[in-house]
């Protein structure tokens, strides 16, 4: 019996506090690692309609080496889906 895999999808919420205007999708992928994908006035590529990815380690700390900007939505989604700390 085959088990249907749930499609991975980023769920964005609007950011509207202070001087940062944009959106963020944050969550935990099937590997158990947290991620954040943003598009806002201060993110890498946000002013161009592009996205920035950041991954977190097993302790919930941001892995600063993972921060990658100027991404398409597809590329950012794939990074979040496949992130393994």
C-alpha cells in the first residue's frame, strides 16, 4: 500500500511591524528542522520580489551560514523542504 506524501508548501504571514513590511513563512520540515523564508524591505532580494532562506540547527539556533538571498519562490521552497540542519 503506498502512502501519499503531503505536498510541502510554504505558508506565508504578513509582516507589518515597524519599518519591516513583507511576509514570512516559518515552520519545521519533515526532517525535523526549522526554517524561515522571508521577503521584506530588509531581506536579501526582498526589494526585487525575491526571497531569503535561513535554516536552524537541532538546538533551534539560526545557522548563519545557511542564509541565502535573491531566491525564487521555487528555490526557497526547495531549500526549506530539504534543510537538514
